[in-house]
């Protein structure tokens, strides 16, 4: 009840979520309340902002599976690509917890306002962690342009190029593609560098951005190209 009341007050612009977790609502959420959203600025350091979104595909037998993509909007690193038959809000928060354990906590996360993103599990996670969550306007995917661009690459270069026989095969192929994307694929927006290379330079230019910010950040997931590890544990 207390959580619901806090969310209602945030939706009216009356307060912040407890523990400093700001949930910026720019679309109706269950109660029909609406708040004008804030402009989302382009981040200039790692872990300043993550964005996430879902993609779906099908196995050879026609059964559907879902893919959760999590991207650092500054470095363009694909932090995780989680593949499963179903992905709930609670599962999403567990994956975020694992990323934070390895990489450090983001200032804010950007997503659409789908049912998983606006679930009680996510709202409670924001309250517990203090991470801000920004919801884009409905029907405006370009407000989440970084992960949308990534989704397009994933679709064109991986999902459309393979026929997946089962979940294990899909996880392995997609994870191999993620590592190649992070360590080998040049980005014009990053000066022709791969995301992992750019991330290393970003950290060298800002030595305290991860290690000392908020006193809890840990070494980034891709400290060097050689340490870029397989998210689903198929190889190192």
C-alpha cells in the first residue's frame, strides 16, 4: 500500500520515490495519471545511463522466445542479452542486480512502459536500489534510440541469419554475437572504435567514474577486450 501511494504521488509530480529513486512517468500507468517527461540528455560517461528493451523471435518449431537487451548508452556496450522463453519483471530485476554486482550501478535506466517495465517488481527494485527509471512516451521508440538501434543490428546480423533449434543453441549463438559486437564492431558514433575499446578509453579519461562514484561501483564488465566473458557461460 505504501509503495502504491508513493507511485501515485510520483505520477502527479508531488514527490520522488523513497530512497531517492526517481521514476519519471511520461505515460499513463494503470491509474491514468500523466506527467510531463524530462528531456533525456546524451550521457558522457559509462554507467550514467542504461537502456533496455525486449525483442522476440521463434525456434525452428515455431515456439516463441524473448530477448532482453541491456545497453550502456555512453559506451554502446551490450551489457547483457538475456534469452529465455519468458521474461518477467522480477527476472529482469535479477539480471540487473547481477550486472550491478559486476559493473557498478547506473544513475538511470530508460525503457518503454510495457507491463514488465511497470510491474511492482520493477517499482520496488527502484525503491530498494535508488536507481532512477525513465519511461519514454508511448509510440515514441526513438526516445530510446540507443537500444532501438542495437535491436536493429541484433535482428539483422544475428536473429535473421540463424534458425534456432532450441533455447541452448539460441543462447550460445546470440551470446557469441554479443561478444563480437562489443569487441570487434566499429561504431561511427565512437570514432570508429568498438564499444569495449571505447569503454576502456572512457575509463582512462575518467579514472574515478566507476571505481569511486557513490562508493559502490565495481570494475566494469569489459575491463579489457580479453576479459569480455560469455554472459550465459558457454565459454570464456
